C-alpha cells in the first residue's frame, strides 16, 4: 500500500512540477489509464491491509476467548471448592439457629410455668386406656372446630377429676 501511494504521489509531483500552462495544454492527452491503474493498485493494497486487520482482530478475539474460557474454568473450580464448606457452614448455622430457638422456647415455657408439663403429659399418656375420649372425636362441635381454617382455641371445661387431662 505504501509503495502504491508513493508511486501515485511521485506521479502527482511530476504533474505539478510542470507549469500551469503546460499542464493545461497536456490535460486532454493525459494518460487517464495510468491514473486509474495507480488508483486501482492503491485500492487493492488497501483491501489487503483491511483483510490483514480483520484477521488480526479475529486472532485477538480468539485469544481473548481462550483466556476468558480459562478464567471461567478457574472460577468454576473455585466455586466448586467453596461449595462444600459453604454448605457445611449453612448446616452448622441452621443447627445453631434451631438450638437457639429451642433454648428460647424452653426458657419461655419455664418463665410461663415451672410445672414440669412434659413429664406430666408423658405420665398421663402412658396411663391412658384405649378408647378414652373417643366420644369427643364424634362431637359435632369438635369436628367443626377441627375443620375450621381460622385459628381458634377449643376450650374444654369440667370439674376437677372429670378426665380432661386424659383427652
């Protein structure tokens, strides 16, 4: 491209070195084919340069793609190596959270009542006879309460010793 441009410039310098009158008189007989040939040579060389530039850009993009792929693989390896410790930590945090919730619940229940209700419930459940309280399961009020979607409390009342605890 550089050589073709130099030839064209040399031709232009030669043309403009002549006097204006001489140029004017020669212009009808100027070899326009030579100018077109020089212009075509410049265009061909320019196209070669453009193709080389595109090739270099493509090679650069390919290289960037290869580097990005390698970086992506490294990141994936790093992510996988961190996955197990993170899961382990999450499990430990869940266990700690559950333990704290249970401890808070236990403290709240102790604050509400010092009566060992679990032990009492277990003792009563073990001494309960089969079929005890089946009448309650057949009561219309109980069935309606059980099927209600709203949050409500079923209040059982009776005299002491009537068997409410066994229900």
